[in-house]
C-alpha cells in the first residue's frame, strides 16, 4: 500500500465494514502474515466484512487503488495460499459464517464462506445427511478455504473432492462486480465457471456464498485396520482392492514413523511395530456389506496382511479416525516442523514411489513419515525438521522438490489437494508447458486484469503487479 495513502485507505475501509472490523496493529498484521505453510508475509490491513455488499465495496475500492486482496478462511492451507507476499488488504471471513439454508428436497445447503467444515457436517448429520468432502483439518478449515483449495479428504475416494459437491457460487470479481455461477438446477448452460473457480486459490474471485450438494447419510459403516510388515504389501493391496471393482469410502495408509507419533499422542490403538497400516472403510446399504468386507479381507490376505481388525463399535471407529485425523499434529512430537509434499501418482505406482520417497529422505539425511489418501494415490510424505536449522531447511526444500519430480515422472502430479500457493510455483513447469501456463495466464488476466487477487500465487508470474 502506498505510504501516503495509508490513512485514507483505513478511513475508507472503516466506512465500509465499521472501525471495529479493521485490524492494523503490528500484532494483528504479524498474526495474519502466515498460514500452515513455511511461507511468511504481511498484509497492510485486515478487514472482517459481514455481507456480500461489504465485500463488493472493499473490492471495488481495492480495484480503484490497485491494492492486492487476499481472501482467508482459517489459514490452514499448506502451500502459502493466504500469505500476503505483496501486502494488501486481507479479507478474513470469520463473521460470514452462516448456514443460510438446508434444502432437503433439493439436497443442497447454502452457506457463507466462513462456515467451519465440521459445523456444517454436524448440523447435517442431525438431519440424517452428509456433506462428503472431509479434509483432516475439518474441525478448523472453512468451506470458503475448501472451495479455494478444492479440498479433498479420506472419503473423497468414493464421493469425489470439493469441486464435485459445489453446485453454484456467489462470487465477487476483482472490480467489485457480484456474479452467480451455477445454481440448484441440475444442468447449467454456458461456461462452467463454478468448476473454474473451485481450486483457484482466491486468484480469480472471492466467493461469498456457496450452494453445496448434500447426500443421505449411509445406512451402515464398517471400518477395518489392516496391518502390514512391509509398505510394498500395503501398497499392492490398495491397487488390488480397486482393481477388483470395489471402491471403499476410504483407503488411507500410515507408516511406522507416523503411527509411533500418533500412539504417543492419541492412543488410537495402532500397532507401532508394523511397517504400515491401511484404514479401510465401507459405507452404504447394510445388505451386501459383509460380503464386500469378506472380499477385501481375502485381498488383504493375498497380499501378506499380518492382521485385520474390524472396529467393534462407534467408539473404536472414532478412535481409529482420531489417530488418522490427528496425525499431522502428532508428528510435531518428533520435530518442531514438517513439510507436507502433496504429490499424486497412479495408485499402481504407490509401492515404487514410496520406496523412492524413503530413499530421498535418506539421501538428504531427513526423517520422512507417510500418512495419506492411498486409494487416490495421493501421497503426503511429511518431512520432519527444525526450521531454525538453516541447513536442514535447505535440504528439506531440495527433498520436497525432488519428491514432486518423482511423482511427475511416475505419471502423477504435484498436488492432490493442497494447492500450489507460492510453495510449488517452480514445480508447475514439471507438469505444464509454457503454452499451458500462458493459456492459464490469459484466464487470470480475463478475471483479474490488474493482478490484484492473491497476486503471486498458483501461476509463475510474468505480469508485474500494478502495471
Ligand atoms: C493438520 C492439517 C490437515 C489437513 N488435511 C487436509 C486434507 O485431508 N485434505 C485437504 O484437502 N487439505 C487438508 N489440509 C489443508 C487445508 O486444511 C485445506 O486446504 C483447507 O481447505 C483450507 O481451508 P482454510 O479455511 O484454512 O483456508 P485458507 O487456508 O484460509 O485458504 C485457502 C485458500 O483458499 C482461498 N480462499 C479462502 N477463502 C476464500 C473465499 N471466500 N473466496 C475465494 N478464495 C478463498 C485463500 O485465498 C487460499 O488461497 C490440512 C491442513 C492441516 C493443517
């Protein structure tokens, strides 16, 4: 923000959202300068609007003054998506957190972006319905942030990721114009702007309402823990289950490093002497579920499983999931920081790629734990380190880049669900040609000609800010 304009900018923002909802103390700016990635920045000011009208006025003002805008939910993204690397106005959606409508006959929920993911899920479950995408961060993440990152989660193997569940959205464009994309109707003519906006990490527009698909909660659930003495056997089981034509609700894998940390913190009942476990969950109609479970057990046995435990009740099932969902937090017991590499590979390549990931850790003298959405081939090697150790930090960045290259070489990609943000800009060229990137830059320019929406994210830049 230009220095001489600072007072004028604060005054205008206070007029729009009210003085109480404009934050600019040194502490506030520091707190909004980071997210769950390693990146750091600083906004010039933070605003907490309460309505689409206020958001629209903030954007129209920012457009006139060429000030960057960063939309933020809970800041749990893992790629630097909300780090204000070029300063600007950070919009925090904590006040726009209303569930506006649950429309059971049309199977939709209309929400504001600041709704916490689990709050919607809990509310729906009381009525016998679910919103399927379930990032492990769902206790904290917002639906706006899930939209921005096209979030996934354990149950996305069967049900699809966020983009498959957003039917429409109210979006504020870079100049403050408000548009609607999609809606409750089954089909929408014209360009699929909803599809384009989901996963655009706040670089194309700011979402202020979403119409989400909801589904009936499954009649029955069966959760199994399959325990393995080798990672290869666990990996081969994953491909074999899907090849058999069975798509479980979840197929998650966790290795020994992660299980050790989880057991110390959550006591989920994982075997700490095993090389890997799979959490396999079936859901759906009661009829036929036992038959499917038997088939899965037979496949696990064919692939050298040591033991299979079936959760006896809801409490045991909840304990298994508490371990999985608390895994990222639990590894902080081992080292102060972790870097998550969010690469995706064809699932048949899992055993080979996991071996190369472990070799990469050894090459750089780093401990790597693995906990991931195995059914989707979506790896999450957690590289453990201490960010105060500069040399270790450098080795982590090199290892991360190398692991993403391994994923790309295996026919995979550099992000399954955590986005590009600023942390993977360089790696974009592993999967996209310059022509691909230029085409995407054209789309960015059409939505955001002044490059003020979350500038410096997703696309390696060729266009200067405020041309
Ligand atoms: C422990 C842990 C576990 C995790 N597990 C998973 C997982 O299983 N699956 C998964 O997918 N992710 C996971 N994540 C990553 C993260 O939680 C998700 O990316 C989540 O969707 C981010 O939500 P948020 O509210 O924190 O968004 P933020 O981090 O605040 O924002 C994310 C992006 O969305 C944009 N954005 C936010 N609000 C809006 C808006 N209103 N309009 C337009 N753009 C907006 C931001 O600019 C940013 O680019 C995990 C993170 C942690 C720390």
